[in-house]
């Protein structure tokens, strides 16, 4: 049986991140503390297909297990998701520097209008 296609941005990114780790849905469920891997795999599947949204604590646990920021899964565009991912990998001081550079770019862009 072919797995259902994710219908939400969250689901697509969750499945992609899980597959990048080469984990099954059951393995991801176990890593976030879902004791029963069968029902855990079902829950992960439902998150991936968009049938259900994880509660905030589960969303945080999934992101942590996958080594990604929660915001990455909710970004409205792939470009924004990539920016979030890249910035999250920087040390805090460099994140602040990147933020300031983005603010400067925006200010220059608005001046040119």
C-alpha cells in the first residue's frame, strides 16, 4: 500500500525531515516518547497527512527530535523555511547580526521605492 501524500505544509516538511533521518514513523514516535510504536506511528502518519495537527508540546518534541526549529515546519514559503533553518544553525550572536543585516536590506529596499 502506497503511503498517503501529505496535504499540509507542516506534513510535507515533517515527512521530509523524518525521511532525511531515514527513520520510520514508528522510530520517530519512539524518539519523542510515544510508548506504543504502533499507535505512535499512526499518530505521526496523521500529522504527516494533515489529518491531525500535533499539540504544541508534541510539535516541539518532533522538532527537537529532528533537530529543527518548530518555526521551520510552519513557514508559509519554502524560502522562508530555508531562512529559518539557516539562521537557526548560527550561534546567537551571528543570528543577531543576520537579523540586523536583513533589517538594513529592508530599509534600503524601502528607500528605493
